């Protein structure tokens, strides 16, 4: 048994409905994929994936059931309420994941550390002479 659930685009606030199975919980709608989540397209079997990759204003695909209502959310966390809507940008609906009965928390986005230049490399030391490699004696 599925039923429509309303979400909105995190970029522009465009509201859409998605048919969802009752037993799955949503975690969040984010403008970027969560680390470790696998996303399906809305016309795929997304209920077996970890989430759905959506494009704002696209994917009006009957049975899979993404419906853009034409409304716009005025929620505080809409990134750019002045953006043209639908904005055509990607965003990600993530389901709650459980591993061994424990809810998986998404890892924070990896921080982009800049490598501070090359350390003083200097010329590599010249190799010392190889050890004595004397001819292996043959015979007796
Ligand atoms: Zn949008």
C-alpha cells in the first residue's frame, strides 16, 4: 500500500508528491547525496534503494508517481526562494537506513582540505654502493 507524501525541492521550494510505501521512513531531502547512500531514479525500483535522485520539475512519470504540484514551499531552509521554479537542479531524497537494527547516521560531508604545497623534497640522497655482491662461487 503506497500513499503520496509531499516534499519540496531544497533549492527553490517547488513542492512535489511521491508515492511511498508505508514502511519506509524518510531521512531528509538534501541538495547533495549522502555519503554511503545509493540512489535510484524515480522511475526505478527506488523502494529497494537508499533514496531517490530527483531533478526539480522532471520525472512526472505516472506509475512511479512523482507529481509536481505547482506549489512552492516558503520553508526557511529553501536555498534560494527567488530562484525560478522549478529550477531543474538535482537533489536527493534519502531514506532512513538501518544496519543490524541500528539507524545509520550519514557521515558529515568530507571537508576539502587543501594540501599545503609540496614539502621540502630536496634531492634524494645518492644511493650508496650496493653491498658486496661477489661472484657466487661455483663448483667445489
Ligand atoms: Zn527546484
